C-alpha cells in the first residue's frame, strides 16, 4: 500500500508537500540529501532522500523543515539547529524509523 504524502503549512500559511525521493543529482549534486523549495514558488516541496541511514534521514528532515519555516535564515544557522536537534533525538531519545 502506498504511503499517503505528508503535507503541512509553515508559519506563513504556505502549504508544503514532503516527497521522499532523492533530489535530482544533475541539479543538486550527488551528495544532496534533501532540498526545500522556495515558499513563494508555485508548488512548495521538501525532497528527502529515503535511501540514507535513520540518523541522516532524521537530520535531513529537520534541516529541510527548518528551511520551510525560516526561509530567510542563513544555511549555517539551519545546519546548527538541525544538527543539534537530530543529535538529541537520535542519540539521547533513541528515535528510529520503525518501518
């Protein structure tokens, strides 16, 4: 059975759809694990590579969701937030993918 796609609205009311698919390597490079599109675009999306470890997928999801909510923040700030939160959830709280 195909999983229902997750949708959410950011603080500004923009609806995003989360797509579990590796971002296009021709456009973003081979090492891209996720991408958040501009909230002012036609169809805002977050792409997350589902072929990574649980820890990397968790970090990528947090990172890209942070972009959706804080589009104007520098990449270094988004990275610090995602790294700290994913380390806490994965290492301290033992969050794992249960599928």
